[in-house]
C-alpha cells in the first residue's frame, strides 16, 4: 500500500464474543485448549455490547527467545450502566502464522489454524459506566521455551461480566486478538515521515493558520516533537517554509521558531513537490516539466521585510533622510522554498508508477533521480534499495507502512499497542524474506497526528543511523516494475484543470499584476493533484476546484438592470460593473446599440475597487422615433479579453416627447404673451376712454359754469 491508501485506525483490532472461552473458564483455567475464534463471533456485536478490550503483550508485540513477557488487557466500559467483575484470560496459539496473508486473515477475520492455550488469567474489577481498568499478567519465560522464532496468534477475553438492566442480566463477554513475535530484533528499518499542511483557501498558509499549526499543541509542532531523537527522514512540502518566509516580519514568532527548529534537526530530509503535487499524473499527462508556481512574489508585502539584509551593514550617514533609505530587500523563490540540508533528486509520487514514468522523471529532475515507490509496484519486493532498468528506486514496504501508519494515527495508547504488535509481525515476515536488506517505511500523509503516537510508532521500528543515504549505499536489488495502466480519470482531470488555468490567465489581465491571481490558481491546482488527496475524494476535490474557477471567472460582471426610460434626445445612461475580487480591476465597458434610433458613445474605461461595484455613465443620443431599443453590454480587460457579456439592457426611447413638450411650452408661452398684450391694449383703451370721459365732463362742467356766470351778469 502506498502513502495514500486509507486505513482505519482500528481496522486490525477486532472484538467479539467468545462462548468457547466462557465454557473454558466455567471449567476452571488450567491447561486448556480451545479452537480458533468462532466464526459467528462478530466484532461489531462486541462493539454494540459496549465493552472495549485492548490487549498488548511483550514490547510492541515482540519477545526475545528465552525471555518472559508481561501482558496488559484494558477493559473500557462504554455502556451507561455498571459492569460486574469478570475473568480476563490471555491465550496463545502455538501454530505460527506462516506469511503476511495469514496475519491479515487472523487480524481481520479472526481465523487462525491450530488451538489456543491459556497463558494466564486475572479477575477484573466492577466497572462503573464510563470507567476503564488495566489488568496485568506476567508470563513465565518457560512458556515460550519450545516456540521457534515466528509470529503467533494471541488473544485476550473477558468472560462472566454482565450488566443488570431492568431486572435482566446481560452478559458482556468480549474477545480481542493480536500477535506475538518470538524473535530477536534484527531487522533494519528506515522511516519516512511526510510533513504537509493544507491551507483552507488552498494557496499558502495564512498568518492565523501558521500560528495555530506551530503553537505548542499544533500539528506541525507535533511532527517535530514526534521525530526528535529518532532517525526518521522528513519529506517536507516546501510550501510550508515558503508560507512562513513570505510573511517576513509579520510571521508569527511560533512559526519562525518552528522553521529554525526544523533547520536545526539532524534528521535527513528532502523536499516534496510544491503542494505535494503528484509527479505520476503529470508524467502520464505527458507534461514537458513538473508544474510549479512561476513566482511567489505576489505573496510578498514589502513593508514586512527590512530595508537591509541582516548580514549587511549599512554605510554610516550623518542624518539619513527617509528618501535616502534603501528599498525592501525581498527574498526570491529559491530563498522562500529552501530546505536546510535537503537531499536533491528525490521524488515521492503516488502509486501507479510505470517504467515510462521513471524515464520521464529523469527529464523532470535530472539524471540519477531516485523515485520512492511502493512494494506493490515492484511485485512485492521489500528490499529498500532497488533498480529498474538503471533507474534508482527506494521501495516502501506496503504492509509494514500501513501498520506503522495505523499506529501513528492512533492517539489511544492501549489501542496503539495492538497496532504496533501487528507492525512488528509485518516487519518480522518482511525481514525473513530478505534478512540482509533494510526495510523502508513511508507513513501516510496525515496532518493531525499526535506527537506521542508518532514518536512511539517511529521508535518502535526505526534503526538508529539508517537514513536514505545509508539505504542508497546498500546494493540495489534488480526489479521489474509491475504492469500498471494510466490512470485516465486523473489524467483527464488534470487536463481540465490546466484548461481552466488557461482561462484564469486570460481573465487575470483585468488586474494590474495578473500573477496575483494566476499563481494562486496554480498552487490550488497543485494541491488538487496532491499525493495526500485520497482516491475516494479526488473527484470531489476536482469538482470543488473547477467550481472555484467558475466562480472566479464570474467575479467581474454586469449586474442585470431594468428597462431605462430615455425621454430626451441626449442623456447619460447609468450602468454598473461589479467586482467580487479582493483586488481592484481595470476594465473597458463596451456598449453597442441594436437600433439606429439610438447612438452610443465609444467604449469607456473604468477602475472598479475590490469587492464593490462602480457606476458607469454612458452618453447616448436618440434620433427621430420612439420605441424599445436593446443595448449590448460587454466588459473587456485592457488586453481585449472578454470578461463578461454580452448582456442585454432595454431602453425605452421617447425622445420626441421633448419636442412636443417644447412646442406645447412655446405655444403656451405665446398664448400667455398674446393674452398679456391684448389685456394691456384693452386696459390702455379703457384708461384712454375713461380719461376722455373725464375731460368731456370737465369741459361740460366748465361750460355750464361759464353759462351760469354769464346769466348772473345779465340779470345784474
């Protein structure tokens, strides 16, 4: 199995009811012999019963010939009621398991040849709900005196324990199986530990993520804690040191301390491909070179880097002006991804490597490339150093790697001991096939291991001083790679992702620096095809990445608008351009009329701030006529790439209403003026008539007065 093969943490720890053991206990434990575990004893039934058994014997399941052993059985009451005392018995089957398949059959299916005899028994205590107890037994050395070196089935049983519920008494008899290796520790084993971390956005780890991962209880800290003091080889994703160094002075203190600690570890290490991308699918897709970020400069903030490198001493000046200060010195890509003391020329791809891929890898990395492959690829050959048609190989033993990975993933100490016993059995059988050749173990990619579990899993098997350099110095076994077909599903998916990346590259021309977006998408692509992505999740991961690409391509758009009323011959029509990207964009809004009744101005350039919309006023001129006119709106990047559109906007043209309004207004104004003139003339005439009447009245009065005067004189 490869590092990507999923395994259950307790897939090899089975529990079941053992009626045979109960019968033996009822007769008294002495020199008893019981058959192999009954086929109808199902581990799932034991789990449902609510009693968990964990069982370990020897040191990680190993006992040297002539020595005794101690056994520990842990009983966990996972019911909601009290469990009565019972009898704990440990049994050994003296028929050794012949090969790896036999070990699998015993651990997975509870089937083994031969009979079991008791090694000892103890009485368990009463356990309250949720409590647990460890029962220890000591096995005398004479018990194993007649056993030849080999792997032997062992099991532990709990019988006679019961739960009282509602007046009924329910038995809680449970059995769990393990293995015991009787042999001196002679196998030489090297262990490779992957160091990876996947950010939430699929690009580089954020400051907050780095702080969490490198905290005292963080997963990345747990990896360093787990490998410290061991001979484990580290396979490090260079995206991790790149993320830390890219933050400059803004990087969390815990992250910079973690990186310093990594550099100072004496453990041998090599770099995975950026983002742990798989080289096999790239080879099978016939890519000319391994994919990688073209530049990491878009992730650097100049303010986070000092003006002068720490190793440089600036020339003294009297009183430097701010304008005289040198600019920030930014690290290049090689400095960002550097891995102190890293071995060169090593690839660790996923399973399915073909002979043709090995040749392609040398064009990618260079002559003398060493490829880490699974033992399934070499037809089951477990020798750590091999050669296939002059191509250098490091071979990871599948079954041993699976067993050690299970143990390293198990945080519960008691359960982990059973898993380590299974690992010891796998190592013994693998070493028996090639006693003089070292074995190589590759842990599965896992980003949440417990430090104690990882350390114990490594120290249980690794050989001090056995690293990749030492293994490569051993004679290489000649092997032929097993026939493997191209994984067309992954190859097709990579082709789709690369096509999407091409669309992103064109779309990114809306940005002042297109690499800000392009390189983010490249890193997301690398993480999508990462070795650590389980096979059952690959399709979902690809779909999610493609959905993200479509979302990005739709981030700059023209929102739909309602019908616009145009009531004048010339006006500025308002439209919007939306930008959902976290960076400002520069675009060109092109508007075209589908009807000669409406003339539209030329294209308009607009800058849209990040995560907002910008309103654009488009000058239009209406000719004679009215009706609804459709405008085609399109958004282009400055490079002429169509970003969105064409979108249709409806404009209701009513331009003649302005003329009618002017005529009506003019007519009304004319009528008002004429009315005013007529009124003035009539008033003047009336005033003149009144004046004439007053004059005539005055003349008549004056004449009458004169007449009266003349009459008076005559009378006198």
